[in-house]
């Protein structure tokens, strides 16, 4: 490691809030990795303390230690003046430490109320007081201004709404110390605002909030202080008022904020794909073309029909009407297999559910689309298999113990690199990236964008779906705005303002209360 | 950022092979213990007998493992074995050449597997349900065909086969090798093997990567059906009769062998050598218990305990090595 450890800045004093939790030389080693080097840090009651860092910087490890999910290797944790073991999640919760995770970990088949009180049910004479629980849950939800039905099945809510419930749940449990891990990754702006209101309210009640996010504007909007981790090392803490994005990014990646949104202009070539008045489940009458060397951006809220449109193009769902032309000729894509054969590649929205075989090796995941071409007769060529996997691991700088390591052992950003990397050996012509940088740090983002340029330079076309406006705004040559299943506007590169695009995507009354996505 | 130091430590690359060695060690240990504690274990006669006992379950376990790797289960294999003894007996007795009779029986196994694939892929039935339905109805069909009687096979050469041996090794054990080697190559060195794993791990991700998930599921159940029909032929040869109630509970022994051999019932984890070793470990325990005059009822209890112990320790090790 570099000498970064020496540059530790003493945590600046700002607020008078007393220290609730203090880390003394807290350290975590896994076999082969030093996930968290000794960190000294104090959290005060009633502060919103952001923690930023790239994927693999040690944020997840820190959370796991604080919530008792993993034992620490060495060091002390002082809770309200006394050393604590934090050996089990139960112990952490008993102290008042709770976490809201990026992926909702609740029971989809239970009602909102049942989830709110899971493990702390209202029981009288051995019987559940269901009606009382629904009533109490509804009161809490209303108090928070969420406008969601407490008797609904959790699974019937959108991911964003589920996330709000997960947050609300944490508030009813005598929480003194609440960790949010990328809570807004799947939220709409409105939902995010509701969540922020909740967070500020908790702060006012004296709860310590740890807020982990890759979105800098959120950090600056919410946090009082921010701590930076890099490569498992604690780099420093800043008062939010005394720092800026440039400094944080520099601390995080140890290099100045060069162009993150790296965009080279490539000559726009022939038309690769044309969709004419395509309709299907979740979208209607969408027409667009993708050319060689072009990034076509699809912007809109989650549930606006962008993902449905591309998965239909890709043959996952049947279209109901319209035509698709590939290379100028009409094609009928009936399955993913057909699409891949034409030369399409899809890096889907959800890494876990659609992108990866988590309990299989990195190498197998990378080679999955190309096993046919690396087989000689019946047998897979072992050397080709190794070669292609190692090539992507090295080329994309995937941080892994090796191609035999399970995909689940990698951090989110590195998993995302696999989802993308598996298509690079395939020689596809049209790449569809659905939210490629959700939950991915700045450094990995820049790498992914640079990869786009490489693909474009080779004459490929790209469809880029994103809910993060700066991303599509800075990268897309053509930007289509989706709203409720329709393509409502099309812009060239930087030909419209952020505000205009946002307005087009949002429209009035874009959300039904408690409604379906 | 400087050049990222990719952790250079060696991953547990041949995890499967390692687990295989542990099982092999267990098997050898059992054999050594039994050789010392009984006089009759280490005789050529008994060893041949043990190999014969284990062989058929071993072959079933291989087919079963393909299915379990996809995240499914095949409860029908015992019934398929029983049914296959009936068809083999009837076809041979009808005067058809033996190899034609065998071929037709194997095709019936394939057809049953395709039916399972159809039920799962096209009808959307859970594997447990469709194969459970086959289990009971196939026994019934067999009983209807035979009127509940056993059919004696009047072909001595056919029956000789299962008693014979080649270079000192029982023919039945050669059959394990005949199935095991291609199965090993299929699972670990062909793309279809990889597809089985990928479907078991995350069918949606596999599909979006261009894997034909439906075909892969058809393939797994077809191979399981084929293995079961093949075992039916072997059993018919061994007992010289066709009887639909034979091989009662073999599906559970096959699943147990597979699980002892390191296959995960959640899918995506498994090998060919593991279930083979698992089958012979079970056979050794039964054989040893017989020689030691342990009450036959206890053997079932021991098998159950063994499943828990082995799978528990395997799980511990897996978690530990993460």
C-alpha cells in the first residue's frame, strides 16, 4: 500500500453532540485480503455522517463489523463509553444499531404491517393482534408522510416503496444508530425526497445516521460530516461545509477529477438497428434507430418502459406490434438466442437477479455466452476458456482472487464488470447497458465509460439506459426520454437543458399512491 | 490509483477434487476398519459383491446429480428402474434380440425424461410434483402390465452378464465406469455441463446470456431417465425377473448418494465422482453392517445419521473457506 495511511487528518470538531460510537484501531482481515486497515473514528449522536469510497474501499466491511454480521479481526468498538463485542446482529440491534440495505431484505409475501413488526409482533394471549398492528403501522407510515397502505403485500409495492418501508421499519425499534447503505439506488426522486425527510427527522431526534452513497450531490445535501475510505484505508474526515466534490473524489481515487464522463466523438456510421412503432408489455409505439459509433441514451423514471423496451428488442418478451430492422432487413427475434446470434448483447438492470450466476466461478460467468465458440467439437477448449477469462479479468481490472473465485465473492463494481465483460469476447455489434453504473463507484464508472469509447471505436452501437440524468446527458449522442411507456422527447447531444429533460420525464402526477410500477 | 494489487493468493481451485479426496479417504478408512474388524470383508467374493451392490445406485446417482445441479429433483428413478425391468423382461421374452430389447427400454427411459422436461418447462409444474406423479403412476402401469406378477426372463446369457466379471472386476462395476467417464467429460468438459450449472445458479442470467434454458432442463431429466432405464436393464439381468415393484426407495438412495457426494440441493454445485463415491460409501456401510451382524433396521438409521453428518461438515467447510 502507499503511504496514504500517513495522511490521516484528525476528525474536525464541529458539533457539540456527544460521541456515541467510537472505533479504535478497528481492523478486518480476510484470508488473502486486508479488507479494513486499522481505523480510528468517532460518530456523534444526532449527526449525519456520510461514508464515501470506491467499491472495495471497505465500506461494506465496516458496516458488517458495526452490525455484528462479521467479527472484527482486532481493535475496539466503544458504544456510549463502554467497549462492546458486536459479535452478533442480535447484539447490535439490542444496542440500537440498525441498517437499511441497498437491496431490500424483507419478506415480500407478508404485508407491510407484518414486515414493520417482524420479530416484534403485537401478541396477546398467544395470538397476533393483526388489526392493531396494521393500525399502528399505518400511523407510523402516515406520520412519515409516505402515503402507503399498511395492509398491502410488500411484494406489490415498487422497489422504491419497499425501501421506504425498510427505512420506516428501522425507526420503530428504538434505533440510536442507523446505517443507510446506498438507499436511493432504486428510488425515484420523489421517494428519495421522502427518505431524506425521514433521515432529517431522525437526526433531529438525536439518532446518528451513517449514510453511504456514491451520489455526491446526496452527500452534500444531507451530511454534516463525511469520511473517506480508499482501498481499505481510512483516508480522513471532513466537515461538509469545508470540502467540495473535487476534494472528496481526489481523496477517494487518489487522483484529480479528470473527465469522469469521458466521451470521444466517433463518426456515426451505418444504421445497426431500427425499431418502427414497436409496442409490447409496458411500452407502446416506440421508434428509434441506433447507428455504428453512436450512444443512444434512454432516460426516464424506473418503470417508464425503458427496460421493457430493450428486453423486448432482445427477445425476452414478445412484441405486440411493430417491426425491428437489423442491418436494414426485417428480423423476427423470438428469443434471447436469436438476438445474440444477430449480434446483440444485454447487460441487464439487476446484477443479482439477471446478470450473474453468483455461486459459480468468475471464469464461467465471463465465458457463458461464448462456450459454443470456444468448444472444439464436443469439448470445451480449456486453454481458450482460460485465455478469454484471464483476458477480461486483466483488461477490465476485475479485482478477484482469480477466475475460479465465486462471483459472489466480488464487490458490486467488480461484479458489474463481469456482467459487461462477458459480452466483450462475443463480438457483438449492439450493446444494451441497462443502468450499468448503479451502485458503482466513481473510479469504476470512469472505467465503464472508457469502455464505451472502445466499443464505439470498433464500430459498435450502444443503447444506454439510465435513471441518472448526468450520465445519459454527458454520454448520449441521441437522448430519448421515456414517460409511462411512451417515448415523449428526443434530443441531440446537449441540445436540451437538464430541467427540460427532467420535466419531460416527470410530467405531473407521475405516481399513483401505493400504485404499481 | 496505483496499479491495483490483485490479491495473489491461490484460490481453492480444485474444490471438487479436494472434496472427492476427503470422501475417498472416508471410503478407504471404512474399508480398512472393516478389514480388521471382520474376517469376511476383505475377501474377493465380498468385495465383488459390494461393488455389485453399489453399482446400480451409483449410476442412478449420476443421472440424479445432473438434475439436482439444475436445481431440480427426480423422484421417479426408482419407479423407472422397476418399470424398465418389466419392459426388458417382456421384450426379451417376446423373442426380440437382447440388444434390441435393451435399446427399446433405454428409449422408454429417454421418453420418460422428456415427459418430465415437458411437464416442467411447458406445463410449469415443479419438478418434485411431476416426478412424484411419475413415480406412483409408473409403478401402477407396471402392475397393470404384469397383473402384479413377476415375469421370469428366459434368457440365461442375459442373466449371466450381471454375475460375470472382466479382468477380475464385476461387469456391473464396469458399467459404472462406462457411465461415469462420459458423464464426467460431459459435466466438466462440455458446454452443456456448464449450462447445467448456470441454469441451477441463475436461470434468468443464463437465459439472458444466450443459454437455452428449456433445452438444458429437458437434457437433465432425459439423462436421468436414461440412467434409470439402464439400471433397470442391469437389475433385470441381476435378478432374472421383471417386476414393477422392484427398486423401491432407490430414488432416495440415489439422492442420498448425490448429497453425500457434495451435490447441493439448491443447485449449481455438484460433480460426477462425488455421487459415485457417495453410493459406494452407502453400499459399504450396508455391507459392513451385514457382516457385523448389525440389525438391518439399524442400517437405515445409520444412513440417515451419516447424511446429516457429512452434509453438515461439508457446509461448515464451505462457509469457512469463503
